[in-house]
C-alpha cells in the first residue's frame, strides 16, 4: 500500500472504546499510538491525518481515557491509546486504563506501535516499562521523538542518539512543523504491507 492509495479526505473517528469488549475486530490493519500523558499523541495523529482537530487535543494531561479508533480510508485504523503516567488519576481509573491497554495488546498485536517519547525529556520510567512490554510481546514498533522543533540541532541529535540505543527506528517528529510526517508514514505503510 502506498500513501497515494489512501484518500485522506475519507478519515473518521470510527469508534470510542471504554472497555475491551468494544474494540474493533474487523481484520483491518491497526497502528497503535502509545505514550505518556501529554506527550502529543493526539497532535501527532492529527498531523499524520492532515487534520486539525479530529483527535481531541488538550494541554491538560490525561484527557484521552478511551481507546479511539480512527478509520483511514476504510483500509486501516489509527488506534489512540490512553496516555500513561498521569499521577492525578484515581487508583480505580488507573486500574481501568491499565485493563484497557493490557486488553488491547492481549487480544491481538497491531501491525505497528508508534511509541511517542518527548525528545526534550527522553524516555521516562513509564516509557521504559512500555518499551520493555513491546519487546516482550514482539510487537513491531518505532519511536516518534515528539516536540523536536523545541530543541536546537545539537540537543536534538543527542536526543535521537540516546533513543537509537534501543535498536528501534526513531523518527524526529514535530506536529507544529510537520517534521517527520513522511518518514513516519513510510514506517506505517511498510508495516501495514507486511
């Protein structure tokens, strides 16, 4: 599949799943987007889809509390997973979100997981746990180093080098400037075609 095969005007929020029983199971390829709260998942998804506000963006961490399935031209899904690591959630809410995330990966593996890591901060303890989990499940993944426009050239190079040590492809990404959009699409389409 090539990007030219995808009608970017035929994109919709297909389903909002608050429980694993609501997940989409129609056999179409799925690309999951994972990362800590406020790392820029919704902004990245909007940039990838060429939309401003299909995925809800908030400056307040922890707004995505469901698994959101976006149909991309009825050919594949972008799956926006709830952010992790937000301390102000109640224990019951954290347990529910953990059950949703575990349920998603326990049921089937996506074609690709795009693991978002803030390029200014580097991997947090929670990011390390998620990368280890993805490695244990043998889920294909790549890292999107978000907010790369906020770093100078030297600092960005150091950030990318520190992420490359995981042996996973790394894409420097900026939702503001669109940096990395084409490269990330290439990773997605390669994974979907396999």
